[in-house]
C-alpha cells in the first residue's frame, strides 16, 4: 500500500524561508462554506496536519458578509497552510443557487488530477489524504470516499447497519445504484460511528486501507477530476431548485456507472456534528435527475 512517506509540507523551521509551493499539486481540496468559523477552522487545521500530501486549497465562501477568510481562527489556519508551502485560493460566491451549483463552481476552478470535496465541518486524521490518493491510484476507479464518522456514537454499535459491508475482492467495477436496487441498502454503513466499528473488526494496520462497496459517500470524497468532468460533474444543478440535497449522490452514481467507485476503511474523517447550514432539503436530487431514464 502506501509504505514510507516523505513530508511534503514545510516544517516550522522553514516557514519563514522565501519561495512558493514546489511543483503542481496532486490534489485540489475543494471546500464550500457558508456562515461557519469554528468548524471551518477545524477543517483547515485537519488539512494542515496532512504533511505528506501535495495539495492546493480552494475555498469558496457564500457567507453574507463574504469575509470568512478574515475571521481570526480561519485566517490563522490559512496562514499555516501557506507557510507550509500550500497554495490557497479564496473565492467569493455570494449568489446561492444550491449545493450542486456551488460544487460545480468549485470544480470549474480546479486543475489538479484529483479533487477532494471536503465539507467545512470535517476533521481529517493525519495521513488521510495520502491514504485516499493511494487508494484512488491503486484501484483506478472514479472516486474514493472516506465517510465521516460521529465519534459521539463510539459506544453505539449497530450490527444491523454494518451488515451490508462488503470489501472489494478484485478490481473496482462499474455499478448501477438506485432506490430499490440491492446496492442501495449500503447507505446505513455510514451512520453514526459504524465505520470505526468495522475498522476495529478488520484490524487494519496503520497506513493500510480496505476498499468496500458503497451506495454513496458524503462530505469527504476524492475524485479523479477528468472522470468526474466526463460524467457531467454537477451540471445538473440547473434542473434543481435552490433547496435540495443529495447532489453528491447524483454525481457519484454517474461516475460509478462508468468506472466504479469505492469507500475505504479506516476512514480518518470525523464529522464535527455541528448543526447543518442547509436547512431546506425539500428536494432530493436523485429523485429529480434520475426520474428521467436518459439521465
């Protein structure tokens, strides 16, 4: 799997040296945000701990004031990332047209071979980005997800929800997932702290990972950028009202049908369990997009 890794980020003894990032990044980390400070700062702190991965950060702010990057905790973490030699791109995108449109906007500002969609309320264990990139390259599929876990549920074991867990035994292959089809029941795998319990049962060595079949993955997904673009990205946003959810499901199902996708365990992604900023979820994107049999 990964083997020995060499730090990419500058350590603190080199923060004041001149010079920018070394070479093109392997990953563009795409973060949509609105109205959050503490959660976003925590997310950025998790990225700063990914010292062995070459990435750029693209942050798109839909806050009413458009000043999230200037808030002290967020600004401090952005400065850390830049001192480490990371490139940081800050975008203002005040007109809110829904989750799918915001993700498409970010995709259009990406250029790296892989893009990591990371929600603004997710902390990453050190080494997570490298593990995901290793899995994406090794598996040769369209995306690899590290599903978020709520660690307040560590004592809440749910064997009935982890029962659908099935590792990929061979190459990751295309799959069709829809409501009512067998693969859809895998959605329960990502509830609560289910993946932490699965990881404990698998007894995976540090740095290694196990790919498994998913229905979809939310909040922390690494895509092969070209594959995502060829599948249409999030261009279906025009068919949705502003109040919707499930946009990541649509994008992933499109990719899965072409080249397949997988989750990996251990995940290393922790949901901060903060209240959602998406209060209008009256429309589920898959119900709209896949109502058309040609979609």
